[in-house]
């Protein structure tokens, strides 16, 4: 590696995991690396975390921590998600909340340019929301499918997914097997249908604002 490459500013990537799940936190993670680090990530085989098995993500995770100059993640807890969903203000709901946390993560990466996977239908709007929430200015680039196309975002997606999987595993150890926690999972539906049938309110480790709860209640009423 040349002196110029060693002195080049870091580049960063940010992604999230757990957006659609009814259980547990949404995790936003970011990484940053120099040119050499980016090449190492490519050689390591990082890719969109959704295309990797849990075992493969766990195998890649230590290498990402070792290779990247900065690795940082935050949990958006269920009560924070519920707060913005219940507020229901246009352009100030989940996408905006994510953008705020993307900005917090970007501040920790010490990068001159940060590429983010845009959850908003408008990447430009998401980029602007991230930029507005940052304390330390840098260039923010937002794209759809960035976790597929940019190695740093791929690495961030793996970190986010591993940390999210670990958080959900802890919840499963505490509360029993609720399946994946995604509303489409039959095991998740069965678990929380039983929960409601026992007359209990949705637990605080779930996203109470999710429409899934209303659908489960409606299903129970139709059966009575």
C-alpha cells in the first residue's frame, strides 16, 4: 500500500436490520475502512446479509471487526419505534427515525464519504434526513440496494444482522420460541395469538404499534 493510500480518508457504509419484524430492536450499523480495507472485505466475501446464512454471517463478523477502522452500531428499541409510528406524521415516521440513527452512526465512522442503504422510496430525501441529523458533516450517498452493490454497506448489513440476531436470540431464551418474530411467520402468529388469548397485552419487547396486533385480535374475534 502506498503512502497516499494509507493517508486517504476513510469511507463508510451504513445499513439496518429488523425493519419489518414485530419483535425486538431495529439495529443500525456502520463500518468504515480505507482502500486496502475495502479490498480485504471484497476478498473476504462480504455481501448483502440477506444472501448469507446465519452461520456464514457469524463467520464473517470477526473479520469485519478486524479489517474495518471503525465499527459502530445502535439499537432502536421497540418503544422508540412505537412512538414515531403512533405519532403518524407524514415523513416523520419510521424512515425518518432510521435516518436520525443513521446520522448518529455516521458521526462515529470518521469517514469523508458515507454510503447508506436508503429505506425511503426517495433516496435523496433519505440522504437529506441523514445529513441533517449529523453533528460532523461529510458527504452522504444514498441508494436502493446499496447492501448489494457496495462492500462497505454489505459489511454494515452483516454487522447489523448479527447484532440483531443475537438480541432476538436473547429474547427467545427469556420468553420461549416465538419463531422468527416476523408477522408472516406461522410460529410467530401462533405464539402471539396464544398470548392474546390469555388476555395479556402485547409485551414491551414487541412493537405494539404494528398492525399485526390488530389483525391477530380481529382473528380471535372472528373465532369467538
